C-alpha cells in the first residue's frame, strides 16, 4: 500500500481527488495542507507551493497533472534533490490540441474570419480562395503534442514545416532545428503554430524580431504558453497588417484583464486556456501505470530534464 500526497491549484481539485481515490483504492491518498510534513511515497501535483515539496527527498517520484513543467521548475531549489518529476505524455491532450489548431487553421485558410467580419457589416461578397500550396503551416515544437498536430494538419494536404531544438525526421515534413534553423523556418511559414515548452530559451521567443520574419499576411496560433509571445510586439504587427490574424489560447496574465487591448482587436481570436485539458480518467490511468512500472524497477517516459526545462 502506497502513501500518495495530492495537491492541485485548480478549479477541478475535487474531480482530480475523486478520480485518484477511485484509481488508487488500495492506497492512501491525502490532500496536502500547510504544516503537513508526514512521509509519502509519491506526490501527484499541479502548481504546488514550495513548502509542500521542500526536503521530501524520500519521495519516489513527483507526478504532474499536465504536460507542462514550467510551473514546478520555478520552485528551483525547493524541489527535493534526486526525486524525478514526471509529466503527462498526452492523456487525451494531443487530439484536443490538433482539433483546436485545425479549426483555427481552416478558419483562416477558408477565410471564415473575413466572412464573419462581412456578416457583421451586412455584406455579401465572394472572396477568392487561398492557394493551399502557399499556405505553409509551421509547427514550432515537435514533441508528442507537436507531432500529433503535424499528423492532423497533414491530413488536409497543407505543406508542413517543423522546428525543434534538435534535428528530427518526420515523413512529409520539412524539418528545421536549432538556433541556426529558426530564421529559415519562420521565413517559410505562413501559419505559425506554437506548441513549445516554456524554458529560459523560449520565453519571449515570438517577439518583434522573429515575428516580422514571417511573410506579410501570416497568422499565429499559440496553444503553448503566453510567455512565449511579446504581446505588445504582436499587437503592433497585427495592427500594421504584417500579421493578418492571431488565435491565442494562452496569455502572459490569465484571466486576460478586461482592459487588455487584445479584447478590442477583432483580428485576435481569444479563448480562455481551453485548447486541451488533462482528462481525469486518462491522466490518472497513465500515472498509475507509470507508478507501477517504477515499482518494478523499469524506466518510464515523461521524466522532466530540469536542464532543458521539460
């Protein structure tokens, strides 16, 4: 019987706790509260406070209830030394991300955004379709979720580019890698899809210098983290027309403040960080399987490399 310590800074805390207790019926699952320093075998968390994990070197692993590790890595030295942090690989998020990106992509390619604007003005006007071979989709980040997006986009016969930190070969994708490959990737991309992990190197990557390398009339879809984008720079490029439109699910401050200028810019589509949600049963089942694998002394996927940030 294992002792599992739980904490989730989430509006769905009770749903997570209920699902965990159903999955780990023969184990003890307790919610961490301040002052709780009792021993535990594992921790299952989302955005935990430093106090919860500090000094807990006896933990066998810390499991995250999401794919992003940026929030927990911000704890720095408060993370117990020698304890692996394990993120979710997918758990149903990949297909949701692909759905979101394809919806935004097709909205731009089929010019539905412009038809919506015409509808609001009571206009009936045919618009010439875009040429698909000129509507190159560049996926920035080729991890598990990025590759799921690539697979979905390819089904619509768009030309697809991919960029990753290190070289990757994916059938049907023109791949770029490293700092030396970023410039060419951006200049060849009509629709930029950001699915990067947030690290020191990727924070603020989509700034004036890089975004203006996209061709005139390009589009941005960001389903990663708001901190990848310099929001002031993006707004200027949208208002100038260099960026024809942006679909943003994540922002530097969430919820997006009511006074933020993005709300007033019709060419920026806003959604409230819902592109992909960790599914309760699928996520907990993955954690349970990985926990069992660790107990057998076998390797698992998803261990976070703190030096890389994911």
